[in-house]
C-alpha cells in the first residue's frame, strides 16, 4: 500500500478473537502490535496451577475444527503442524438424580441407539428427528449468519423461502424449552438439550428455539488439545510472532484516542502512546460504552449490542483423586428441576440446585487428576466469602450425593466467581458471553466487527457471531476482512472512504474509571 501509515494496527487483547485477527492482518502485510494485560494469551482460555500441572479453567472442548484449519491455511500454515488434537468419540456422559446415565457420541446412529436404550424406541425416533432438524438449521444459518461479517437477514430469509421446512424447525416465537417440550416426551432429554442454551450464556426458557442447532455443531465432533486447550492459544501466538506480530503482556491500556479522522493512538497505563491507524478491540464491547477505554470511543456501539447481559459462572479448577463413578472426559450432572435453577439465575441468585459440568482432564490416569467444574451463575453477582463457602458445599455435596467424591476436596481458593470474572475482564459484569442470547432478535443485535468510530473494530465472544471458541475465531476473521475491505476502499477513494464506520468524533457519555480491558 502506498500510505504506510495505514499499516499500523494495535490489537487490544490476546484472546482467540484478537489472535485470529492479528494472524490474518499480519498475513495481509500490516504492522500488528498486540497489547494484553494478562501475562498469557488466550483471554478466557486460562489455566490454574495444581499438583498435577496446569488446569484448564476456561473452555475445555474444541468444536468446529474446520474453522481453525481455515485460519491456519489462510496464513500459509497447517493446524496439525502446530497442535495435536485428539477426537473424543464420546461427546459427554450425562447423569441424573434418579441414577440414570446417557452417553452421546459423534456418530448420530450410535447416539440414537444409546437414547433408545436409555428412554425407549419412541425417544430414539424423537432424537433422530431432532438431530435432523438441528442439522438443517445449522446448515441454513452457517453461511448467512455465522460465516458472514454481519448477519445477512435477507439471505437467511431467502434460504428459508427455498426450504419451507425450516420455518417449523426455527419455531419463531417459541423458546428453546417450549420447542423441546414439543419434540421430546422424556423430560430428561428436554433437560439435556435445553442445556445447550447455556453454551451461549442463556436460559432455555428465554432463548429462541433456533439455538437447538448448537447440538449439531457438537455432534460433528469434539477435540481435546494435547497438553490442554490453552495450548491452542499458545500455538496461535507463536505463528503470529513468526509472521511478524509483536506482543506485549502484562500491559494495561488506558484509553483509545480518536477524533474526527478516526483512531489516532492507544495510550497505555505506563504513560506510553502507540500511534496507530487501526485498532481491533478484543474485549467485552461493554467496556467501550462504559468509558473504560476513554471518552472518545463511548459511542462506538449502541447499548442494545451489550444489554442484557449473558450468564456468568462459578468455576472450580483443582487436582484431586476422584472415586465413586466412572467419569468420561466431559460429564454433566443434572439438577433435579431446571426451572428452579434458571429461576434463581433470572433473579440474580446463585442456584440452590444447579446442573454441574465436570471436565476430567486426565480421566483414567492414576494419582491426582485435573478437574474443572462449572456451575452457571448470574452476571453482576458480588460474591461474598460466605457465598464462596456455600458454593463449595452445594457443588461437592451435590456430586457426592450422585456418587462422585474428591480427595482432597478443594478449598475456595480454587474457585472463580462472577465477581472474579468481572475483575479480570473489566466492565463485563462477570458475563462470559457478552450480550445475552435471550429474545428472537438477539443474534441480529450483537455488535459486528465495524463500529461507529472510524478505524475501530471488534473481535471476540462479545461481537458477532457470538460466544464459543470457534465463534471468537470467526469474529477475528470478520474483523480482518472488514479492515481489508475498508483499506481497499480508502486506497481508491480517499474522499468517500468511511474506514471502520462513520466517524462520531469524540462522543461523550458517563465515564467509568479508566481501566484496561485488554482481554
């Protein structure tokens, strides 16, 4: 490009979205510098120390592997050369209070047979129909929504018109819970597939029925990363460095300076200024609105793009010796009544009785093993020490009642609460997924890569296409593609270019104390 100044990009945050964007921008020949306030890449893909080694205390499973294969291919690399992936034929083992268990697999017919053995021939037929429906929805939404830089409602509508069967599958106006009640006669299966709403931080009673398509994304296969899922972020960083991307860790961002011409520089907490032409913000978009990155960018996105908030979580990460039940890698121990669990969450309370996800990261090995346990939690929950103790009691006594015990039982120092997540990811309210998926139009209200500030772009789980490792990776792709398109536009027509959106100058709103959101 003739104007070399347009090559300077600062990526704020080294989460999966920021790493994905940085890799692709470097491959485009841009000068990319990544700022991260933590001491490691990966964002919410974090670890905690234990006697058995680092414990993943963020995402634990990789789905939609082709998304990452495409990322590495786009920069002239192969995913398999940088990480070792192991496919789990057993997707998850599910446990209920009545003592029943169900394994689901990455082979549809094998899962159908398991459902038949679990709940009878009628339930197996219902499962086959549900799986076929989820597949149709996934394929219909993939190109015009997930793979598109902005949800293309017109393309989606055209697809639906060509395939009218999609209308009852989408079940417009119905919640996921209501649709599952119509689909499954067995309450346990309704509870199991309703849980997929929590994958994007929502309740099955308030999230749209279309979220049933998440089942198909998982049924296509799940992978574990050799050494832990955090190894994927490490591999992405190493490849980015080889492509010329520079990284600074343990560095806070004070603010983004912008004016009528768009972004100008990024001010760091140590007083340094990084002149730049483009900024990719890989943090919770709410941090921009709340003034954590300065007054100049508070008008970057509308409030509807950040409110209402999705769920948070209570997360345990520890090593211990398990006993009592035969665990798989991924395990779900269901609560007695999901209406009680999600009712408490809707009131901003820790669930009195919660479904617990247990990831046995070293299942089957002798000695202490690494575990992550996740309980859904409300955003904005200011957890006290008394509540930490309560969470410990509820978590481990519930599991003990269902046959699973740990020796030793971890103390509360192994617990991350919604308040801890808010401190680690400023302005998030502890929400792990950005905007809530509740409501029929939630997908179309999540902010896209372009913002209203010229030269400022978004990447990460709080931006389109949403929560989850593959979605965050796609958000980085969308940001890089938006930048490439805008740079091409500005190089051909300086007078009419609107790089990164329409300039809003120095929009000013009520400002929070200035803190970094580089995560």
